[in-house]
């Protein structure tokens, strides 16, 4: 798997996925966009959240408000636009199949994370989301990933300092 090529493909997938979602959900105030992987990083999926959905989750469970804000699998449009990530996921699975040791599996996860976070950051830094009239929080996560320092670095890299500090306070409490 050539990570540079995969990063460029992922960047285009993010743009296509989000633009499609925005056009299909014009009435929704989109406040978050993210990517997440299964625990072995064999697939990559998009997710987006609306202000309305976040508020309804918080109303039902106010104690977990920060969890809902930063957890792509809980968002309103989880998985929508996943067709944009099919080729990427196929390449990730192919690379995963070559990871024959715990060390190689861990390196695979870190490579995928770096690629995904870099692609998200490039899209954000290009002003793409601003052009669509929003400034969402941006998230990346791996299911069952237990390295909070690495997770914090992803969020810090993708968001404002205020948003990062909120995430950091929450994750430090876990």
C-alpha cells in the first residue's frame, strides 16, 4: 500500500462524501465530520453529525454530552457516503493481510491513522468546509484503540485549541 497515493485518494473521498452529504441534507446544520476504522484498520468509514442530532442525544443523556460530540459512530450520518471509501478499504485490507505479527499490525494501524489524519487536515486546511458555510469539528478514531496520547494528538492536529482542550479533558476522565 502506497500511503502517499492512499492519502490523496482519501482526501478526494472526503471531499466527495461531504459534498454529497451536504447536498442531500441541506436542512441539516452539519457540525462534525470524521473518519473511523474498525479495530484492525481493515476499513475506513465516514461519519457526520448535525446540531439537531447532537442536541437530541444530549437531551436524552446529558452526562455523556462530550462523548456524543466526539464519537463518530454515534453521529446522525454515520456510514453515509461509505461508497467513496470502498477502494481505500480494499487497499487497507490488503495491507492488513501482510501484517503477520503484532508489531506489523500496530505499524499498520499507525500508518492508516497518519494517512487518514493527514487527509482530513489537508481538506480542512484547504478551506473546503468553510466554502460550504460550516466549520465542523473533525475527528478520527479507531474502534477499541487504547492509546489516549495518540488519540489526543489526532484531535489536536485537526481542531482548534479550545476544541482540543474539551476533548482532552473528556478523554483524561476515562
